[in-house]
């Protein structure tokens, strides 16, 4: 795992992925939280837990169809939100870089879960890297995780199944392929791209710089 430049600055990388009941982080909620913790010696932890619903909460049929997660699954195997928030706090301790594919989405949901059931200050001062932003600079549309898996020759090795644990493992593999392809990932830390046609979706993250992205592989976002 050739990520030496990261470990010159960070103690660990924490890659995250979520499955949620919908797209509105203020109204919907996380039903599965997964993470892979990477340190200099390699992957040191994989975390995958279903998360209990709030009172009155439910899993829409379309979400169950997409993810395979049912309300019965959550009743039988879900952990309380407070417990998951404590676990996340332990993962993010110290000098940690948080990464995700479409990080603005996952971090928005994570912040609101921590705000309601944990300590959102654990995100304060943590650098963030969005691998979707990187991929949009590397390849033309489409830009879904499954497209990145195919583009980097990872089909059959990892899957984009819409289960958080599979998708975060796929994100690790995509990150490694990106690092091998071009040594500029550090240039994207705290820099998120957005489609100028639609703007930033939802509330911007205070520690992140947002720039309209041209999706031109010859003009990386960090050079604009």
C-alpha cells in the first residue's frame, strides 16, 4: 500500500461509507455505517454495523430493495446510535484523515448523527478527502463508484453493492489505484468539487473549500 506521503502527516486514514433511509441528512438517517482504518502497516480495522432507527423511523421499500437492509435486520442486529457514535469517536482519535467516495454526502449524515446522539466536535480539525472529486478530475462522466471500479480494473476484486462495507472496501481499492496512477492525492485534502450547474448540495462543511469542477482531466481542480 504505497501511501507514504499520507503517513508523513497523518497517524491513520479512516475511509467511511454509509447507507441511509434517504438523501436528506436533516430528515433521513444512517442505517449502516462502515469504515476501514488504515495505518502505515496497512489495514488495521474494518468496522460494519447496522444502526437502530429513531422512534417512528422506517426503511422505505426502495431503500430495502437497493441495499437489502430491512427493518427486521435493524431490529435484530442494529446497534444504538449512541454506541456507534462512541465507536466512531475512537476511530477518529488523534491525527486522522477522513476519506470517502462522495464525502460531502457521508460527512453530512455523520455530522447530524453525531449532533443528535454523540459528539460532533470529534470532526473538528479533521482533514477530509473526497475521492469522487479526484475521480472527476481523472475520468470523464459517468462518475459513480462502480465506474471507478471498472476504470481501474478492479471488477471481480471489489464490488459496489450498495452495502456500506462492500462499498468502503471498494473505496480503499480505488484509493490505492488512484495513488498508483498519479501522486497528487494530497492536493485534494479539504478540496471538494461540485457541478456548477447544481451548486453545492446541502450545507457546506466549514473546513472544506468548494470549487466548481470542470471535469477536465487536463485541468485538475487544485490548479484552478
